[in-house]
């Protein structure tokens, strides 16, 4: 399958104008990850983000005893990484392939440049990213409520 077709089939791209998808495609390439391989690492430079085409990715944070804690599992259609949007452009979590992962990688510098020069593209891209972020925040809120209820139960 061609990268353009893969991109068009992503939930993230539904409703985006062809020109907006073309701008995304200019900054995209296909990447493969083996099980256990990191897509993102806490503290490293956030110079890309991914749309998962196939496979599963664990989102992990560093816990109180410096151990990695899995907080979410993402799969096909999900976006990984938005730290590239906010200075100082450093990842706040790890992302690790749980099985073989095929993902569309987006070059953040390329996208930031396009956002600066084409504000309409930036508006549409940021609307999609905010939609993803809102969903993740809601998911985290529900996880916290569940955890709180389990600790409060007699």
C-alpha cells in the first residue's frame, strides 16, 4: 500500500482537505518497529510524531522508583507524540512497540515550518491534534477515577 493511501485511511486524516493531506504527506515517511523498540524516549528531542498503521504501542512514564509504568496501549489509527508542538520540544513519556509496528512518521520541523507559513493548514492540523488530546485526557481521567474508587473501597 502506498504511503498516500495509508495516510488517507487514517482516522486522524478524515475530513481533512486534500491540500492539508498533501502538506502532511510532504513531511511523512513509513517506519517499522520491532517488538521492544522505542518510538519515543522521555527527555529526548521531540522532532517527530507517528500515526500507527499496524501494531500496538505502550505509552510509559517513569515511576517513583525510576521504573517504567505502562499508562496506555495505543493501536492502529492512534497518534503517538505531541510534544513536538510545545517548547522545549522534549518528550514527556516513552513509547515502545509491543509487537511489530508499522507507523507513519511525521517530521516535526517540516510541519512546524508549514504551520508558520500556512496558518490555515496549521488551524486544521491543530484541530485534529486537540481532538486526540481531549480524548486522551478523558481516558486518563476515567483511569484515575477507577484507581481512586479501588483505593477507597472497603
